[in-house]
C-alpha cells in the first residue's frame, strides 16, 4: 500500500485511511482523513477493498504540482 502524505491543508501527519458505512448507502467506502483538521477525501467504493483503499490514498496524495 502507498504511503499517505501529510495533510495538504494543515500539514499534519496524523492522517489515516479507513472504511466507513453510511446509513443511506448499502456499501462500505474508503476515505483518507486528517485527524487534526478533519479534511477528508471523497468516498471510494470498489469490490476489492485493497483497490478501494489505494484509490482513496491516490486521491489524498494528489497535489497541484505533481502528475500523480
């Protein structure tokens, strides 16, 4: 699994990827969230949990100044 970059908003390294469940959605989703400022990615849903986590991490790690 890819390394998760620090928060692009506050710079905190206290970030993590986890699965969440919404009452109005029958699927679990993965997000990356900063526990310091509560910034988070959109929810990613995929049949493969590992791929789902990777999608959330890739979105979190994307910065304006890189091509990833």
